[in-house]
C-alpha cells in the first residue's frame, strides 16, 4: 500500500518548517538513505533522508512552502510492485456549489452533504492493524478497536490512539487542517511598519532569521544583563600560538587566537563554577563541564555550533573540531545536537576590527563572552609605560543567576589565563 512521507521533526523544538527544496521528483525511485528534500527549520536548513524504498508517486507539498506542520503529509511513496500512478493522495471531498441562476430559496433548501466518516482501521473481515499493547488497552477500556483511526506507520493503531478514545465514541478524524480551516487566533496581528516611498528590495525572512529575532528580543526583555569588561594583554598568548603552530606543522594543524580563547573560557568556567550555570524559574542548574557555543556567521544568519567538553580537550583538537563545525555551519550541514545546548557562549568580532561590544545572552545559558580586536596600545608593564598588544573582553551575565562579584571573578580568571596561557594547557 502507498506510504505517506510526512514532515519530520528535525529538532526537539521543531513544530513546523519550510520545505525549501525537493531533491527528488514524481517517478523517481528512492531507497533508504537517499536525500529527498532540504527543510528549513527554526535553526538551520537540513537534508531529509528517505527511510523506505519505492517510487515517488506524488509530491503533495511543493518546494518553497512555508509553515508546514510536523507530521503533515508531504509526499506519497509507492511501495515495491505498486502502480505509482495509482498511489496518489486522497483528495478532500468538495462541497458542490449551487448552480448559477438558482434562487436563494433553492440554495437554502439544498441539503448539506453528509460528513465523510473517518476511515475505519480495517474493512469488515480484514485483520485490524494494531499493536498488542493497543489491543489490550482497547479491551480493558471497552473500545471497539476496528473503529479507531491509526496514527502509527501505515495506519497501525498504537497506544496513543486507544488512550485518546472513549467507549462508544466516534472515530477521530485524520488528516491535516489547512490554514483556511484552522480556528482563528485570539492574538491580534501586529501591524507592519509603513515602508517609505524609497527604491528598495524586500527579502522574505527565513525561519532562521525569525528565530534569531524572537530569541534575542526575549533575551533582552526577560533576562537582566550585567556587563563586565577587562583589558587583556595578548603578547604571551600570541607567542605561545606561534610556538605551538611551529610544532603542529607536521600534523597540518594551525591554531587561531580564537581556538586558544575557547580553551581559556572553558578553563575559567571550571575554575569559577558559579558562572557555569543556567537559570530556571525554580532551580539553578550548575554544570560540571564547559560546552562552549561559538558564534558563527552564515548566509542565513547567526548559529552557534558547540565545542563539547572544551575544558578537557587539547587546543589542537579544539582547532580541528571548530574548523569542521564552522565549515558545515556555513553549508547548513550541522546536526541539531551540534548547535543545541552549550553552557556558555563566545562571540569574537576582533577580525572585523571591532574594539569592544556587549553581546546578548543566548538563553537559557547564563553568560556570553564578547571578544574585541587585539591592537597595539600604551600599557603599563613593570611600572613603566610601554606598548603592548591588548584586547578588550566583555562578559554579559544573567544577573538572576550570576552575581556581579562572581562575574568579576570569572573575568579575572579569564584574563589571567590569557596573559599566562601555559596555565590553561596544564
């Protein structure tokens, strides 16, 4: 029988997405593992792989469609030996419109079409497709299992279908609800700002950009930020980086300053655990390892791939992993577990010549470190005025979870590790 290909949940928080591009067309043969489509979630654009084998009978949702709900049927797959031309999605019944020229009285008297009952799980005499647990629960509740519509694979009745049914209740209707059929929302729509009469180009917001806008707005509105800035001398770190890169040439590894900063932030979070936390309404979560989310700019927006357990990894491993994550982030190839989570974030805009800035916390994390450019500045060295390479680092802290004194202690530890970098390699 035909197999329904449904909109997948590509992340734990995904409720809907944009079907950005089909990589197959009707008539194509697919097997398990073949790439079928590119789907834009609230985090990134990801590829969707086939699970079953067969021939694409119909593309139900065209590419470019926004707000496709998770679980909605997006394509029909004809199984082995089936006629692909016959395996089409069943169209919804249409109500016949009154004939042109018919009187209002005739239109009123015309009987409304009877509602189409939900398909039974199986025809009379045919074995009902149901899990053993669903059968047992149906017997205990007195529910006629043949009257239920299954939500499992190929219409199989599962535990949830029985739990949601009442004895003698009519079978639940299946299928997706169109936007026109959905109940009206009680929230008043936001009136868009008037566009001035100036030559311009309008670009549709991607799901990623919408999510960035929503999360950052919520962060600034709901999280009380406190900002702490320190100036850090970089000369020792730059010297160590140069020495390490010479020794790593044979392994094809070239460390960046950012790689060493990731390590320093992870080490300082372990040294000051009061800042390696997450705030919840009734708990303060303290983490025992430092997973650093690193801000990476991509064509579709900002994303933060994670260096997990950065406090225990060597700088060469961090460098190799960061290059891989950043490259796949720009190609929209990251897996959800590679950018969801993290205990603290790092945002470095020094390569753009930005001297100092204040970053917005990435909820539900408790802090983010903003790194400015290293530059030659007058600096007091051994009680004498000299010239040193100095950068400014600003920590943004969730003041609900992290007190100012604890944030200051973290900034002090971070500065000490950067200025005496051998300590973070020990």
